[in-house]
C-alpha cells in the first residue's frame, strides 16, 4: 500500500509546489478565511500550511491520511457538478508516503486539537492531543526523502520556491476573499489581505501581478448565454516575460487550456498586431454541467461541452475591449 501511494505520489506531486497546491486547496475546501504557508529550502526542508478552516474530527484524522477516503463526493454523479477543488482523496496519503508529515487539526467545538504523524507511513494510528487553534496545520518535512530518484529531479532551491510562489499566486487570484501569506526561509514574501467586495479586487491583482500589469490592464465583464467572463487583460507593453502573468480560472479553478489561450492570442494579434503573449487574469463562470474538470490528476485542464461558445465569448470580449483602447 505504501508502494501504491508512492506511485500515486509520482502522478500527483512532481515537486514541492504541487504539494502546496493540494494542501492549500484542502484549506480552501475547508472554508478557511486565512491560509499561511511557511517554506524552507525551496520546500524540500519544510512546507507548513496552516488554516482556520473547519478542521478535522479526531476520528477522521486517520481517514484523511488514507487513500480514497474523500468525504467530498457521495457518488459518481457528484463528479459532474463537483464544486470542491479536491475530490480524489489521495493527496494527503500520497504526500505522507514520500515525506515526514504531521497533521494537526481542531474543530470549533473541540476542547483541543488532535494530531497524527508519520514518515512514509503513520508512526501511530492513535491520534495524540495537540495544542492547536481552530483549523488545520500540516507540516511536510524532507519531501521525497525515501524516493531519492525523484528527489534528484528537483531543481535548485530558488527554482522550486519560484514554482511554489507561482502556485500560491494562482490560488490567491482565485480567492479574493481569503487572506494569504507566505514566507521563504523566514522571510515574508507575500501578505495578502482579504477583499470583501469587488471594489477591492484590483488591490489583490496589483499585489499579485504588480504595478506594471495593473496600470496597463483593462477590466472586462461580459455575460453571454449564461456564461460570464470577467477580469483583466493588459496591453502588451511589458518589459518582462509573461508566462507568470497568465491566469485563467473556470469556476474558481485555475486551468491551462490551449484553445482558450489561442483565442486570447488571436484577439491580441488581430487588434494590436502583436505576437507577444498577452498578460491576463480572467475568470469564466459557467454552469458546472457544461464543463469537465476530471481530465487530469492535476486538474489543470478542462473540457467544455460547448467549447465553441466559450471560445467565442473569450475572443469576442477581449477583442472588443482591446478595440476600445486601440481602434
Ligand atoms: P481530497 O481533498 O481529494 O478529499 P485529500 O487527500 O486532499 O483528498 O484530503 C483528504 C481529506 O482530508 C479531505 O477530504 C478532508 O476531509 C480532509 N482534509 C485535508 N486537509 C484538510 C484541511 N486543511 N481542513 C479540513 N479537512 C482537511
Ligand atoms: Mg485535496
């Protein structure tokens, strides 16, 4: 079973950033209003994710660390309209199989928290009391300590931290209402206050994407046939390369989609005669039954039932917004 979990780990977590993404998604699924991440040595020394979500009951801690024990879907039908970010129930089990992990959690009505820990496998199946505020704290140390081949594939600390930073920025742009902060080797990298109204969204975008993006960005918001597209596209006046300024969300989930990326590039090329990659933060809100997110273990790809319609909305709205500034 450890081996199965390690194989699964190979699919789900190829580097520390993937662990961060899975664990922070769990925090968001748990209704956290605040997520704090501590990273040491590019995530290879330590990843600590702390949230103030609803926590895990003592008797469910063990289930949380076992594969396919997800509580988030009741049936296969639920997969159709899955609203939570995680639904496969294998992330925590996979991370445990390749690290030294501790999971501490406390529910609002509990007298104190409970914790479990292990190295590759659980050291003890009996939860121990822990001093813990409401919410959950997961510490992952020495990632891939027992799979040296995989550890060898990792890049320098700074590179691994860049991936983590990007993963966190992606998550922070999906949830304007949640406070995020993260540190690397004790140094604060980001401290993002929650934005409780749409008026504050641009502040978050500015903090995550920088002044150059925000000062050159056009806001758009368009709904066609029940599908809404909103967000920011920036005119390509950028001095720095942009792969880290392309954020696309479908129903709050960060996705990468060649078709949609192509629609954006064509809109930019058509109006601006620029072949540079556009920078954008865009959200598509669509009936969940019209989109399939269960395509890939990392859930970053989507399939639309009516992809031509989504494509046309994206191309049309961005084209129109660009035409207003560059007729
Ligand atoms: P999944 O998210 O696919 O259900 P995971 O392995 O990521 O599977 O997590 C297993 C279970 O552990 C979750 O279904 C959830 O019940 C619980 N869990 C994990 N992290 C948290 C958290 N931060 N807060 C509350 N519950 C959590
Ligand atoms: Mg999960």
